[in-house]
């Protein structure tokens, strides 16, 4: 007892035969800013951060710092108080000569993350609760050598009571490259193994109210969901109608299309392994519930109808949304002659691509689809008027409030079929076909992409509601007409109609333009990026997803995990953190940039594009301090990075 009391009073843990502490260090009632050893569970609990924005849920982390100029003295830091190592060092370790000064935040970062003659080694230990795993990790931008990492591992391991469980996890490509050396010296684990062991994944941390429904993915088409439902799904859907919350049994990525929709709509979204048969969830089936998705966990409970109604009402504007359009543009529009302000004539998707063409990196433009043009709203309006289709729209809008979901679906299908069967003015069809042939040749395959006046509205992003279609010019003008009418008809997709209706959008003012450009059939890879760190606000970064070929990153299956990276924008030199590597690349060791989708030069090029796009559009529309861009890109023949589209990221 005397030995234990002396240890506690000295804040130094007692050691067992293995040299590690095995008694609590901190006496009851004390709450230190740091301690030199972690001797028991309660020591961890005093210091750990369990509520931060994190890449992985169900984690607990403690920051540590080793002073190499003071005999490798180690400090385990009160992490909620000192979220950044610099704040702790500036307060406690700026001793003066002969020690190297802590300096400014920038000086501290450059010396201690980027230089070999650094004073401090720094990182964190992380408990992954789902995997029963304890890791030591360095920052993605840390250029610590293999010797430094091994030395820090040993110092940390010797200073914590459960150090025999500690393994090293690399978080950047540079750190991954050192694994062949390090795995001969210390225990290591790769990120993929950590990701696979997660049981809970928070995608959009919000609160939602709705009736809890269970649906197999294959049932979604036959059993329409309501905006007042919260749905549990066995798989990640390609798309989903407006609902009040989503729980998938299969893991997603933050840029999966369903999560982009959840963020646009402000509704909770999460993944939970085994969710479809989870007895705790099944107990609420068919009941009105409140779902709260948090960083580290979720809660679900029965809800009062009045609370739920107030929640649903909060999403709907008090006045109808009446989208603008301008029909005076009666000729095809070359996007070199258009810009962001032309959305009122050609829709936001086409206008945003036109704006991208204005951006320069030095003297070089951004790589875009070759020579695109737009078919303005005038042509859709003329088609609908010539065929008397607006009368069908008026009748549908008038009847919709009294229609059951299945009846509404049948009426919308009938309208879409009527649009597809209606004739397009041959002069218009031939004009567009001839324009495409003149730009890309008679054998080209082209894409007609939807570009409406009901996208990217304040509070209503409408991402993914409409359809794109392709045509082979070699098949003649009729193929062009058919593809155009597929896109025109998609204005009346059931999901689009229901979501517009919920947000009080005036359906009668919907107009569809077309963005036309050549298809890219030989793409080597594709991806999506957002110019904001989806995981941690205090570490600015681009979040990049990538996958081989045409396998979707926004709608991946459980068998095709995309690459996920955080490209940090606050380091002295480019650095990025690897969250997951592509499962398809892992199975293709002959891929030129294995184990990465993109090579370093290609990734740097993409980051340059993202920086330029973010800065350009922020000047145009970026009044929100959290402004960010949502960018789709492809890796084309010759490994050229091509930007497919960009739009301001809309989140409620």
C-alpha cells in the first residue's frame, strides 16, 4: 500500500516485471493536463477524446509528445483540452535555452513534422473499440523516419499498461512505403483491416423523425417510401427517394450518392453491420421514432407525433419555390461563350461546366470533356408545347395530392412514356445531330446530361434526381432524338416529383436543358472529391474518392471499396492521409500505380484542379464560411485527369 501511495503522489506508475506500469497514476479527484504514464483504464479516461470528428467511429484517442532534447521524456496529454500538440508544447515545454524554442505554430509544425533534427516526436494512441485494437499513429504529413517511428513505438509501449497490445498504423502513402522495414521491427496493421472491422459508421450526423421501415434493396422499386419514413436497408442503394433517415447494413463512403443526398436534405444517415436483423432496431419496426446519428454512436427511441410534425415542417419552405427560367436563347450554346450566370438559360450543370472552362492554372486550362455545348431550355419548352404535354403536367399536378404513392408512380410513368413517344421536331433533331458530328465526328458516342432550373437552389440541391443518356452518332439522328427524350422525360421521375413536392417547388416551372459532350469509354479510373474535410473541421483538406475503370464511387457495391484519401491543404508540402485503398487495385498488382489508384503526379494535378475550382467558385457564390465544391473527375487515356463536373456543395 505504501508503494502504491508513493507512486500515486509522484504521478509515476509502478512497473511490473515487463517494465510497464500496472497501477493507476492519477489519484481520485485530480484532473491533470498531462501525465507521464498510463497505468490503468481510469488514466486513459481522464485524457482521451471520445467526441471528436473522426474518420472511424467507436474510437478513443490520446495525444502524446516525446521531448528528444529532455531524455525522451513522454507526455500523455489531456486531449480534449489540447486538441493540437502545439497548444500543449507552447504552454508547458517552451523552457528557453538550451532547449529549442517551441516558436510560432507554423515554425513548430515545420520543424517537428517535417525535419529530421526535430525536438519533438508526436502522435496519438487510438483505441478502436469495434476491433478491440490499440494503435499508435502519426499525422499524415509527418515525415518521421522509420527509426523515429520505431523509437516512438517503443517509448509509448513501455509507458502504458497495455503496451503489449500496441500496433503501428500508417496513415499516409509515405508511411506505407516504410512498412517493409518497420514490420520487421514493430507490430503493424494496415488501414484496410481497421476499416473492415468497423461495426458502426456515422455518415451524416443529424436527428430525424419517421416511421421505421425495413426494406430489402430489391423491394425499393415496388414499395415506395414516404418522406416521413426512416428506412433500414440490407444494401447501399444507387439512389433513394426523400426519406427522414437512412440506416444501411452495408458500409458506405461519405461520397456515396445516398450520403450526398442525406447531406443535401439534412437527414441522418448511418451504416450498422447486421442492422437488418438487429433486434434492437426490429423492436421499433412500424413505429414513429427519433433517430440521432452521432460521431461515436447512435440512439433510437419512440417519438411523439407533434415533435415529428415540427421536424418535417422545419424542412419545408413556408412559401412555394418558383424556379426561374429564360426561354430567349433559341440557338445551341457553345460553352466557351457561356458562364455561371447562364444557368437561367441552360441549367446549373451546363453553366458550371462553362465556368470551369474559364479557370487557368498559369496559362493552362483545366482538362474538361472536349468542346461541349448546351441545348437551352427553349428546346424542351418547344417540345412540350408542340405536343400538348403541359396539359398532362397540369392535370397530374392537380391530382397529385389525392394520389397514393403507387397511383402517383403509375401516372408519372404514363407521362414519361408519352414524352418519349412524342415526336421531336425533325429540324431540331437534325440540328443537334449535325452539331455533334461537326465537333466530334460521325462515329462518336456522346452523352446528353440533364441540366435543369431546379438544381442547386438554396436548400434544395436536387442531386441525382434526373437522368443522363448516351447516343452513338453512327446510328443516325433518331438515336440522338431518343436520347434527348430520355433526359426530357426524367424531369418527371417519381423521386424527383416527390422531392420537389416536399420542398414546395412549382412543378409547372420545371425546365430541362441538355449538356452535350463526348463520352469517355476508355476511362482508366473515376472519382469524386469535395473541397472540405468531411471528418475534422480543424484540419483543412480535400476528401477524395477514387476507383478503377467505371466502377462507381458514389454507388459502390460492398465488394468494391473505393480508395479514400484526405489531401491536407495546410502542410508546407503536399501530404495526404490514406483512409482506405481500392479493393479493385488490391486485386490488380499489375496496376501501374499499385497500391494507389492515382500516381503522385496525377494526385497532385487533381489537387491543383480542386484548389483552383474552389477558389474560383468561392468568389462567385461562396458567402458561406463552410463553402465547398463537389467535383466529379475521371482518369482518361494517357492517364490524364479530366474534370467531369463541379457544383457548390449544398448541405442543410
